């Protein structure tokens, strides 16, 4: 049987089904986030007994760490010096580790939410913006080493820290206007310092200068969860779609609405590739609940999905449904920057 390709001629991928499989109801738990270090080792962040699992590019296990450390794993980011930043949403903090799992420092007060009036991870309970952190969701690093934290579920803010952990600035408040957020869930920073925020429940990416000045928005996304920008400047977006992760009262999936998918944009916001949609969410190459995304130096793509907490407990998808996939890039990595 010939392989099934995803994407298009410029961004064409096949699923590597030899890679370790993490079914959402399996013993390792669901994979919620993924990142690669400078050696192209792949760090999978899981809600399970061994939260951080590290693999070679071919899927060979290297090590695990983080047992008993996190309240609930949510996001992971690896800096250019291979510092590993793990966002613990129920722990109300982001913790920085060495590549071997040795703790370095913490952003926010571990175990203690900041005062925003929020009573749960439901963003609709936020009363006012506050300091770091209240159910944070992800972290990204800018080109000058500054740390940006999406304080997503309980605060609707972006926090900018110096590389040493000093808080420099915060911006955002609940709402749907420019510079406002309903769940700033993921973020990435490009080489020019532009901050791309996945404003999930507003179904858009908002772009800001490095110091938080609103630039523009992109709306051709369906509840974006996370953003990754590769070295050539291409923007990869993990989109939750409308079949997973809905809060009570926010509406049910309607005919014609997309499920989970992956999209690739250039820096002008032009769509260059897209696949998924959730018509067959447990099939190789399709998605139920994309949540984390990263590419390695070769251009291979890794996608983590909250398949269990995004719907599996409600029997929307079977417990055997994948929560992690590796896509091998068939086309050469483009050397030119995106336009």
C-alpha cells in the first residue's frame, strides 16, 4: 500500500507510524505538548506517571523525568540553550529545568493562583486581569531572550519576563477587542520580535510588538491552541476546531464546522498548507484535539493532542485514539524565509 500524504507539494508529509504511540486511554496518559532540543531530541509532555519523556528523532527512548513534580502538565518549550520550560496550569506556574530535569527557577507562585477573581479554568469566571499566574498555558522565548507567558485560562494576559525571571510587563484583559483575550492559549515569537498569540475562544491569532503593542489579527483559524515558528519563518498552528474542549454553554459542534487540524502560514498570514478536520479523528493524519506542535531541524512535524481531556472521557472518541503523531516531511526544507 502506497503511503498517504498530507499537506501539499511544498509542505508534504507522511505519518511515521513506527514512532511510539500514546493512546489517550493508555498507561502513559495523553500527550499534551511537544518540543525539540538543539540535538533534535523530542520531549513529549504527558499527563501520566512519567510526565517528560525524551526520544531520539527515530523514536528511540532516551530518558524520562518529572515524576511527582507537576499538578497538571500543559505546555512545553525548549530554549536555544536547551533549558526546558514546563507550564503547569493547575500548579499556576512555569518551571524551568535543565535538559536532564534539574529545576532552575519558577515563574509565578507554585500552587497559588494570582488574584483575578477566576474560580476555575473556565475563562468566563475571570473578573479582572491580574499578575502572574492563574492557570497559565504556554511559554515562548523572543530573539533577545525575553520570556513570554500566556496566562490563559484564569487571567487573559500575556506576561513578559527578562531572561532572569524578572517581570517586565503584562498586557491584556478579558474580551474580544484588539488586545483583549478569551483564552490566550499558545504563543510564539518570530525573529523580528513579533508575538503571535493564539486567542483560542476568539478564533484568531493576535500579533503584537515585543512590548505588547497590537499590530493586527488573523482570523482564518479554528480555536487555535498553539503556534510554532520554524527557522525559515513559517508559522505552524495547532487548531482545536469545534468538536473538542467545549465549555458548557459555549455551543455544540454544528454541521460544517471543522474539527482539529494543522495549518501552515507565511508571515503575511497567507495559508500555504492545511490538513485534518476531524472527519475521521482517530485515523493516521487526522486529528481530534491538536494542542501542541513543533518541528525539528529536518522539517519533521510533531503534534500532541488532548484527546482524552478534550473529549475522550465523554466517549467522543475511543480510548485507543492517538494523542501524539509524528509527520515526516517528504519535501526538502525550504531555505528561503517566508514572505
